[in-house]
């Protein structure tokens, strides 16, 4: 597919130059030295400097090496929310050349046991408040070393420590590990871009999750891509980025944690973005310049008292990913903040950025933008043939950010890689004649009504524009006459809004077979910890 999208690049290079940028460990250490006295991370009212994070992560690395006897390449799991110890533990293991296994703190015992056993991690850094999850399956894993973390660790917050599960009796507190590490030598290993950095596990919506193998080079190249996208609006040492998405998620990990670390920014960590009132209160304390989020999070903020009264004069860019940004949400965000949400596209397997709407285009496009530098997208049909403009095809990606494969799963890797080296995402997309891409939907989410393809994103976008609708989700349900029928679940702010009114609006804007056969009003929609609506849970409801 010809790179017609490059005509929109303007100041951006066609290719990013990252080969001489070293490893992620080098990136971390350069900023520690360059921005030593600047504020680096804020959590629960406490701010730590670059020098402090550098010292603490060095102490943790020394403890891993000397206290636990770990060496380069060993896998270390990290199961923490957005708190300062995440930076300390993550940067420590990275600087020691170890492989970070990112774990969702909301996992069930079954999910945690699978990820620990699949990765082979024998060490885990875990929040005390979820230690019961590990305690329930500890004897089913190969874990030998447990390091527990309290929410208030490394802050002055008056948050009482959570009890540690009895099965973790030999666990070491992070603060004790840091104290021991301060008196130990740290032997910094040689780390190259080819070395393994993260095992980033997929959501596992179809069976057990798989670990995407991401190297230092994968992440360093994507950091360079972010600089190509946003470097011209970014001032070193003067940025304040808001991080409500969990850092264990690849978007926040690459953009908020690593890219803005490179810029010497202050990273404001939001440990619980579901507490919208508390979130808005924190936002009011900073003249923030950037934020990442998902559609539901931005929508939630817009519906939270006090948000519209904040000072947005310093805000430069808000990125949206994980799920489509709806027009109604982006338009309202523009009205309140002065900027549209720039939607992009990426996956765990691509470190993550594949495409993005450009900063300089302050508009809602309804697309995932254009492929970023050094990245090719090819849309292919079921036979592997490339499709033309406006035709639906599976989105396939090639670039330096693409994983080398799934951890210990050559079979699964072979299923998603084409013969000419493209990663098959499983997403259906179309490209217009200007080179902008639009996700039609995941193949598995497509609804087949009387032989016609119906994509939930389109229905959800229409319903979300209806006054009185807060958010909506769409699934297919069995139907004797049409095979499947469209069903909408919606959260409403206006109790007088009826199912008939919703269906009437849909009839005005959608072809007849796309109109919902039924609408159910619910108090809330099921979401992942990142804020993505979980359609699969609606199907099983």
C-alpha cells in the first residue's frame, strides 16, 4: 500500500532515527542526570525528584541483584496501581537488565497464576491490598520472592497499610528492600536494543492471555515516534502530564511513563480514576499540559461537577486510545477545554502506537489518524490480498515497534504474522483516499443481521449523540428471523428518555437493519481497569 498518508506529515520525518538512542535503561539514566533537581512524579500530594527516583531505583536494582540473587533476563512481575513505587520498582528492574512482567492488580487468582506461570516469574512486586490474590494461588506458582508495597509508600499520605495475606509470611516490604539495597553495590549490565524489556500480556478475551515480547528497541523506537508526533509542542522540563490510565497498560507505560520522562516532565499519577470527584480535585492543583485517556474516562470527567471550571490554559494535547473516541465526547471536550481529543490506535503487540491524529489538526475526524513514521499499514482480505480505498480489510502492521512474538508461543506467533512480516491485528479497517484509517470493528464483535455486517462502534456513536445518553454499548443477540439482532445497553442521565425515543433517533440515522431491536437502560456498563467497555460481559449478562 502506497504511503499516501505521508503527505500530511509536515514537519514529521518519514522515518524515526532511534538506533543510536540506546536502551530504555539508558533513557532513564540520561533523564536522571539531566533533570536531577526537577520534580518527576507526584502521588497523593507527595512529589519526588528525578534524582530521588534515580537513587531509589538504583537501590532497588542493587537489592534485586544482591539481596535476591537475580540476574539480567530474569522475569520480575509488577502488580501495582499508579503510585510512586511503580516508577521505582520498574526503573530498578529495567536498569538491572531484568524483564518486567506487567500485571493488572484487578486480576483474579486464576488469571494471576496463569501469568506468573506462563512468564516464569519467580519474583513479584505486589500491592499489599491485593496480596490475597497471590496468597490464594502462591503454592500453584513458582514464585519465590514477594515484595509488598503499601499505597502510601514513598509519600507522606496518611493512608494506613493494608494487611498482607498470611500465605505471604516471608514477604519483604519495599521500604525494607530499598533500605537494604542502599548499602549494596549495583552492577549495571550491558543492555542493548535487542534485549527483552517487557512481557506485555494481552487481555485474553479469547482464552488464556499471551505475553507479547517487547524489546528495548521496540519501546525506544516508539518513544522516538512520540517525539516526532509531539516534540514540537513539548518543552523539556516544563511539561506536566496526567496519568489516569494504569501504568501497567502499554499506552501509559510508553507515553506517560517513558516519553514524558525523556522530556523531564512531572508525571501526576491518578491511583483511582473512578473517583471522579477526587480526580477533578487533583487536576485543579496543576497547570497540566498533556493527558492520556479512553472515551469513558473523558466522558466521565465531562459529567463531573467542577471539571468545566478548571484552568485549561496550559493544556496542549489529550490523547485517546483503547476504544473509539465518540464524536459527542470529543465535541464536548473541545467546548470545555479548547482542544479535541486526538484519537490513535495501537496494541500491546505494537508498543503501542501504530497511527495517530496529528496535534496540529484540532478537529474530530472519526478516524484513528494516519500511520506514524517508520510504520506501514496494509489492509488485507481473508485471502491475504491487499484491498483498495474504502474497502474493508484486516489491519496489518509492520514497523520497529512490532513485537518479536508471543512468549513461548511459536504457534500463536505464526498465526498473527504474515509471510512478508506484517502483524495481523484482527481489527477490520478502511482507508480513505487521503490516507486516513477508520476502524470498523474487531472481527469478533461484528454482528450479522440477515447477512449484513453491522459494526457496534457505528451504533454506539449514534446513540451517544442522543441528549440524555451518558454512554452506550452494543452487542448482537440471537434472533430467529434475522440470525442476530442489535441490542443496545445505555446509561442515561434523563430518566424520561425512553427506548422508543432511542430507536426512533437510530431509525433517522441508520439503515433499517442497523437499528437496535431493543434498548436496555442500565446504571453502569462493565469496564476493564483501563476503562474499555467489556462487550463480552454484556453478552453473558
